[in-house]
C-alpha cells in the first residue's frame, strides 16, 4: 500500500544523506517530490536523484535554492505551486554543522549555522502554510537532532539551532492545528551520513556506540521511514511532537 499516493511533497537539502533518503522514500509511496540542493557541486547528484525518482512513476524536480535565504524560499515555493499545484507535505531537512568549542567559535560560524538550520525553517514554513491553509490540510516535518534535546560539547551552535526548531515546531502546531495542519519534529541520533562519517573513525567511535542502547548507528533509511510515518495519515492525530529516532540515546 502506498501511503502518499498523489500527494505533493517538498524536501529541502535532498542531494545527499538523510534528505536524499527521505525524498526517495516519499516517492516510493506515491508522492510527487520537489526538492532542493544548494551548491553547484551537488547539481549532478540532484539530477541523478530526480531521474531516480521519476523512474518510480511520479513527478519530480530538483531546484537550486538556499533554504537560509528568504527570497530564494519564496521563489522556490512559488515555482513548486506553479509546477505541482499545491504542497501537502514539507520536510525541512536542510542543515549544516560547524562544530567548535565555544571559546573558538566565531560569530560567522554561529550565524551560518543559525541561518541554514533555524532561519530556514521559518523561511520555508512561512511560504508553505498558505497553500496548506487553503487546502485545510498538511504535514510539516522539521529535522531537529538529539543534540538539540540533550546538548553536546563542541556543538553549541548546532544544538541551539536544533533546540530552536523544537520550540518553533510546537508553536506552529498550536497555531495551525485548527486548520488541520500538523507540525512535528524528528530528532535523529547518530546517523551514518557524509556529515557524520568522522564519528565512526578513531577512538571516539566506541565511546559513541556505548551510549546508544541499540548498540549501533542509525541509517538514513530509518530516518526516512520515520518521516514517511509523520507525512502520512498514519500519524493523523499526532502534532507538536518530537520523535527521537536515536536508538535510545535520549533515555
């Protein structure tokens, strides 16, 4: 059974890693998918994903757009509405990390992380709630992190941005619940992606694994499955929640 047959989904930051897995998973379940990438170096991967999704028999289009830029988000969503008609699901996945001890963290590093991770959530949600309110339905899924729940040394900017997403998610859920628009967050734990490969290298890997009750790192596919659940009607009575897909790390 396809859980998203005919739905229109947006996924930001989908050229690789968790975003790529999410875009493909939603398409597997019948959604037409518009997704973004931000750098020229990701253009080829984005084009490949677009074709891979189209091969599933659904519509797909890759857009070069910076989620941290309000004007670009406005233009992107307007283009998606013209091309696809509406937006049923929005997955705010775009994110970066510029980890450093606070003593060494520069203002520029702080601002970059806040713009891409937190301001992007405002930028995108501000745009997609109009078509959702018109349709009186929708699912907004924001990618937070276990680090936003419990913090982590050397990641003050990342943790602050991801914690901010949680507060934003709960507030939007309260604002839009009466319009049948749901807003939830996912807090992944340590997931094997290009961004986290360093966690598996060296002496630190064992220490990370010892903190995870399931005894392993997560996969992008597992985060995509959680996203699918929140995007679909299987979670129709769930809003304002933070789903920790972290192998028990939050216990």
